[in-house]
C-alpha cells in the first residue's frame, strides 16, 4: 500500500497532480494560491503562482495591471512616478504636473535646469536676451513689454544718452535744456567746474558758471567794476551805456542811494539832485 501524499490544506491526494512544496508541506495549486498569493491592488484578483508579480510601496500588481492610470501604458519596464497614489508614466506626469517652456513650448522635465519669472517657466537654454539672443542664465536682466534684455542691450536700446558724451545714463544724471547729461559731463564751458547742483547760466547754449559768465560776457558795474550777471546780485540799473548794481547806484558825493530817485550825470559819475545843485 503506497504512502499518503495529500495537500496540506484540502487533504486531497496529489498523485498525478501539480503541486507546490512549502516548509509546511505540499499544496495543490488552488490551495497554494488561495493561501499564499497576494491580491492585485488594481483588479483585486489573486496573483497566481505562475503570474509575474510586481511590487511597489506595499502594493502588489499583476504585470498586466501595473499600468499608467491615464494612458494605460504598461509600467513594467518603464520609469514612472506615483502622484496621490496613482501611477503615472513620465509622459503623463510631465503633461499633467510639469511646466511648459514659454519659449519653445516643450515640457520642462522635473529635475532639469529651469528659470521662472513672472509666472512663466523657461528651459535654462531657452531664456535668451531679446536683442542679442545670448542666454541670460543667472545674469541680471531687464523686462520690458514681454521681452527680456541683458543689461548692456537694454542700455544700448532704451537708456537715455548724455547730450555731451553720447554714452548711456544708467543711473542719476541731470537735465539741461530738456536733454539728459551725466552729472560729470555738465561742466562750465570756461573753467570746467561741475555745474550739477550749482547756479549757472548759458551763452549760445553753452553752460557757464556764474563767475566765468560774468568775466566773459556780463556788463561791468560802473561803480565797483564787478560783473553784473543778474544771478545773486539782484536788480541793476542801466543808463545810456553804463550799468550799476542796485547797491552801487548812489551819489558819488554823499553816497545816497539813487535807486528810484532822480539823478544828474556828471562826467563818469552820477549825483543826487541836491549835490548837483550845490555845485562843485
């Protein structure tokens, strides 16, 4: 009489049948699958002993069930990402969760070098100066009406130019005759003294400091011989071809101010009426 050879679970004879040997004894195939097989997380069916089983984060899958939840592509031999417990192939993940490059329209792959500005994203190699088309990378740039310029291109294209040296003004500067100037370029035509922040005047569109303008162009006071520029000395009085500061226009004898008063010319001098009537 032959020795019994039965399934460790259902006790049915295994003679002439396929079985699987375990540490606990032999099992017929149905009992082995019911006892030891894992349940597929996708279809909820047992993963039989003769099926290829895939495992990811405590979940088990039939090979045919391990698919992208969007395009149903098999992920068995493909790179994939898990997003909110859903398995996604790289293409679907990038399409759903990655940014598109504002320049080329292609997907900016996760982990790739990119630049973000104003709610837009670029591949690093796509973020170019709108003028010279060189990559901006980590360089400073200036946005203007949807375009982006490196600093040199922006200055050459848009920055105001100094009326004297024609170079761009990147910061500061002063305005003279409705034109921009570098502070260091606005100097006196006579002595080259900087005029920014100083009182000055002009002659034939050329700027002059008060001192140079007085020495070169202003009439001289007939009394003190100093220039009458109209800048700083206040009002002045003119008579024929002679001129006086208000403070200098006085009687040559008694020093009474003649501003607003009658006076009598006496050669190179002027006299008040009283001194003129008194005689020499």
